[in-house]
C-alpha cells in the first residue's frame, strides 16, 4: 500500500509505506524507474528487511519483519519494545 507523491514541481517521485524513515525516491524521467520501484517494493517487504536486520541491527520499517527476526537479534534493534520506549521518534510531518 504505497502512496506515490507526484508533484509536478518535484524532481523526484516519492513513496512512503506510512512508517517513519521508510521513504524511497526515484528521479523523474529516470530510464530505470520501473526497476527502481520494483527494487523499492522488494526491500520494503518483511522478509528482506528481516534478512537485513540479521546483517546489521537496524530496525525494520516493516513491522511484519519483527516476527521473522530471532528474539536475540531483535533485542539489539530499535524494534525491540524496551528499546522503542526510550528512542527518539522523528516526526516527518
């Protein structure tokens, strides 16, 4: 459920998954735009984000990835509930 913001004055098409820090942009007129959006759609899925969290303890923008990450690793990420309680949340609005 991505929303595309296609403002005529913007040099980029932007999509957001509705969660903080989960935006992607592709330059207008890019000849590889279709492939770029396919990649953005792929990396926004739970499984690729869970796999990435196993490499680096970054939080996932997709809440569904949490169920796919082992608890020991999840505890190291911002997605762990105790960590969420004390983290700073950036308001992108």
